[in-house]
């Protein structure tokens, strides 16, 4: 798949990189550290788009003819965002909280050029099976999910054994709503 502009992925996420490769896209990776804070009164469902835009705008003055893609994924349960866990204890608490319950995953995306900004998101409902403490410990010890919102990856062991149902795009849960990204990139195809 050829795009009329060079595509830049502003993400260190190996999952996002693999998904773009699997979509047949050529891209380069360019990352800037951007604070992932947001206004305290912001509705939680708006946070992923806000953060994706914030990450993109960090590059705004540098873009020439490129197309920049940024994304941010949040896990929401009990009207609270579960970010990336800071340590083993926090990861355990998050997974214990998600165990046996539904939660929402929202991934926001921003496509930025010098001329335009396209921000969108995709929302998914995920239902976890009841997880034992031993299963949670095993997962954290062997998969070290410290770079994942909500302390889990749908594509690894916990997703394989713990997700009972996903209502929406599996790829959104992985961190990139590929169907929505492709739709947004159609205007750049050559």
C-alpha cells in the first residue's frame, strides 16, 4: 500500500508498529517524550483523543510533507482510567480489579499534516473471566505488562486465557483501530 506522503509513526509501541507493518504500510518511527496528563475535569472518553492530539502537536513545527500518526489507549473501569502500571503491586491491583468484569478500552488516533488534523477514536467493551491471584502473578512475572494500559495485552497470555468476550475491534484493544486508520488513510493512497 503506497501513500502519497511519507508516514511517521510517533510511537515506541511494538504492537502499533507490527499492526502498521501488517497493514502493508511503510513508515519511519520518530518519538518525542510527551507528558500524558490531561485536565482533571475532562470526560474520560475524551482523554485518548486529547492525548493523541497532544502527542502529534509536539511535532507540528517540524512537519514538511509527512503524515504523522499518534495514538493513545486507555482502559476505563468504574469511571476511572487505568494507565500503565508503575510496578508489580499496581499491575496486580489493576488486574484484580478487572477480573471477572467488563471494562472499556478506547484508543484515540491523530493524523497530522502541515495542512490538517484528523482526530478520532474507537471504543470497545472487554469482558474478563475471573482470574485467580496465581494467574495474575504468573502473568505479571512472565509478561511484565508495565508498558500496557490496564496492565494487560490482549495479544498475549492473559488475553488468550482471560478475555471471554470483546465487543468491537480486537485491534483497538491492542492499541490501534486499524479499520479506522485505514479509512482515514484512504485519502492519501496512490
